[in-house]
């Protein structure tokens, strides 16, 4: 589940060690509440960078299970995650900046700065939505497919919000480690797999609906590729870029749940580019536990001996006579 694996990325520890295993926890008296950052039992990278008093700072935007915002050296814009059962409550399933929720940013004053950058689902630019499907055809969709589209607009509004915030902060508040999470590919892959890949007869996909919605998944990859390009344009030669997914996707058929046709598979994607990285190599056997040690090695940050992951040294560009110098601490 995404909060568990993204917390594994952030801490370098498995869920059994960091304590986040789901989107929600069951309350002793009944009911549920969303997982929160104060339930995490291991430090994340945003807690660790700059601990030696060297002035290093971290900026984090939209990371899952980061609310409420923790006090860090740098800043945090959290992903608030209300647990809901439908979209009609007016709140997103996978975070955005929500009115009336405390500690969505650290420092608190940052919230006023980013508030004008927020995009609401009803305010999504029609030209942007038209990159994914023809909005004029949406009225012909059935109830379940319309619900998928409504959830898509929530997700697109959330990613547009974090895109604007991330580009603004990346330019205006320089930090040593910057991280931003976008959840839209996950959402559209859950909802629209059967429309993009309708040939599996088990789905019983309506061909007319598939014709309208088949472009949403590939369109979202193009959208994310555009965001990646915006950051590449702003990178300098001192910067290393890491592109990461916490999992992949595969088809799924869940009886009684027609709005979910794609589901997680274990294999994800990792790519590194820029300063210190050897081009053209393939990383074999990397896992989510290896991300934090590798990033800390690139930064020259000390690495805990307790972390189970390894540094992906095969990605690094080093002179033939040189060796990677790592600092390990207890």
C-alpha cells in the first residue's frame, strides 16, 4: 500500500520498523482515522539531513503520510489524507491543500504563500482536461465511468496544485535535497486500465466508453513527462535527479468493484540522472530500501549501519582508480 512503501523510501526501513502499513488505522472504540506522521517510528530523510549542524536543508512537497508537518531544517508541504468512501464529500482521497486543516506546512507561514497556487477540481483548465479525454462526451458515460472521471479530476487538480507549489518552491527556496510526490498515475491506472486495455473480456468494457477514456493513462504519462521536463529545465550541473515509482501496475478484476480495473504489482521504476551518475547503465536488484542510502551517498550524508538497504554504487560515475567513499554511523 502506497503510504507504507513511500514511508519505506523516506526512512530506508521496512514497514515493520517504521510502523506505517496502511492508509488508515482502526480506532479502539470503532471507526478509522488516516495514518499520520506522528505514527511513524523511524526518522525520514527530512528529519536527518542537516543533523550535523552543517546548514543543509530539505524541501518536501506532497509526500504521502507526511501530515501533520514536522519541524525540519527547511520546509514541508504535506499531503493531507482524509479517508473517505466517495468523491461527493468535497474532499480528495489522495491529498491536496485543504481548508481548515492545521499543520499542513512547516513553517506555518508557508501556507499563505502557497494558497494562491491551489487548483480545485472544479477549476481545472478545460484545455488541460481535454488533453486526456473529450469533456463534451462525458455526459454519455455511465454512472461508474462518470465516477472514475470525477476522481480523475480530483487527482489532476491535486497534481496541478503540487506541480505549481513544487516549481515555485524549487525556484524560490533553495535546499540541498528537494522531493516532490505526484499521485495521479496511480489513480488513473486504478480507474482506467480497462478502458486503455479493453481486450480482456472479463472486464466487459463498453466500446463506446473505451473510445472516450482510452487516452487518460497514456495522456497522464505525457503530462508527468512534461512536469519532469520543467524540472530538467531548472536543473544545474551540480544536481542529481532521481525519478522513482513505489510500485507498478497490472490488470485486476474485483467483483462488485467496477471502478477499479488496475492494481499494484511489485516492480516499479528507478532512474538516476545528472551529477555523479554514469549514463547508460542498468541497475539490477535494486529495492525501495536502497533509495535513502543511495541519495545520502550522493550527498555525502552519513548512513546508518542499521539500514538494511545498500548504496546503488553501480549507478555512480567514478574514475577507474577511484572508489566510493562512504561515511557510516551507528
